[in-house]
């Protein structure tokens, strides 16, 4: 089943409560919350207080993507604020990846691991059996509105063949044109930001993406 995660990075930050309600009404499975620290990536976004503030506005799954250094130091604060799932970057953990994944997983949330466009999927070998989801970045992390990097789908293809039941998420440059390529490669969790919040009919957009699974 295809799942849709709407990225708040493209939402109206002055109306976040209304925006997360829109995500729920449109039928999305997740609210994707991009956390950036200005160190791991060259941008700064949402802290735990934002997550806590919007949590009462929807019961939709909070899909928190930590694009930060030392994610183990801050994951707990996001979980306490209302995160249902935490996705950390393999590149930010180095040789301690398995230890960090185990530490976060022990806090009773779903755990994912992200890899940037230049990172081979094989860096995840030590933790793949522990993961609920792998996030293959289809743009370079740090900013929304970038163009889709098609060769990243080779990693999606390889992972899907080896792990047929794993949730494989793609994030970056996804719209009605590029989503089809991602789904064909094996992605089943689609992050949409600009395409979702810029859509004239978000509900119809979500419906059309779900129907791709039947084609």
C-alpha cells in the first residue's frame, strides 16, 4: 500500500495548525516534519516546541526526519513532544549507527534511517533488520523545492528486491510526474511538500497517487 507523508517544510508556517488539519482531511498517512540544525545541513527549521504545538491539531502519524548532528541527543525531546516515528541520517551517526538506532527504538517509536543521494545503501547493512523504514533522499537534504535526482532510484530498486516488506520512503522533488518513477522502483512511502501544499485539490492528488499502485 502506498502511503503519503506531507512535508510541512512547504506549508504556511503562520498557519501550521490549519495546515496539519489539511493534511489529515486530504487523507495523508503522515505529517512529515523536517528538522534541520544548521550544522548537518545548511538550514534551520523546527524544534520540539513546534511539534508539541501542532500535535493537538491532528491524530495523523508524525513522521519526524532528523537532519541533524548527534540525533541521539535530541530524539527523545521530539518523541516527548509527540513524534510517532523518528528517521535519522546514517551519515550523522558514523560508526555508532547501530547503537543510535537501538537507543531510539527502545523509546517505543518507529525508527527509520535516511541516506543522502551520494551515500550507498549498503551503509545500512548493520541496521536493516532493526529498521521500520529506509528513507532514500531523492534530493540533497537541507532545502525544499529541489529537482528530483533520478539515479537515486537505483537504491530503491536494490532495497526493494532484498527487503520486500520494508517501508521504503522517498523524499525530494516528488510530484505527479516523478512519483510514478519512484513507485515503479519500489518506493511505498511518498513525501510531498511543494506539490501537496501547492495543489488546488490535495485530496484528489493523494487519491491519484494511491491509484498508481493498481496500474
